[in-house]
């Protein structure tokens, strides 16, 4: 049996912003509440993960994550509203394309 495969990503002005690997990074940050833990879980260095987040924020023109220092409420990193919207848009478009391919 043959299977159609494709790599999908979103671009802004020809610059890639998010693909499957970056989406997984964002999902893992949101799940774990930590960029450091997300990077470790995905087998990448913190520096590499931070570079990806920084690049995405620059291309998007908005912060992808928000970080809080430790303390009584705890610290950590979460997706910003822009980060959540970007991830949601990517997942929705991928789902639509997969649905078309499956038909």
C-alpha cells in the first residue's frame, strides 16, 4: 500500500515560523511549564530550544512564550496568547490537509 507523506509548515513573508518539530516544542513547553524541561524531554539543548523560540518570536513579531521567575507562585514558561494562537492555527491547518489527503 502507498502512503502520501508531506512536511507542512507555516511561513510569514517566506520565512518559516512553525513546522512539526517546533509545534512539538511548543506543546511540550505548555505541558511541562518549562523550556528547560521541554528541551531535555525532546533531546535538545536549552540554548538550541531558546534559539528556536527567539527566532519564531522575531518572525511572528510577537512573543511566543512568557516566563515567570520562581517564588511563592512558582516560576516557569508558558505559551503566550500569540504562541497558543500560532500553535492552534498550525494544528488546524494540518488537520484540514490530512483530512483532504485521507479522502
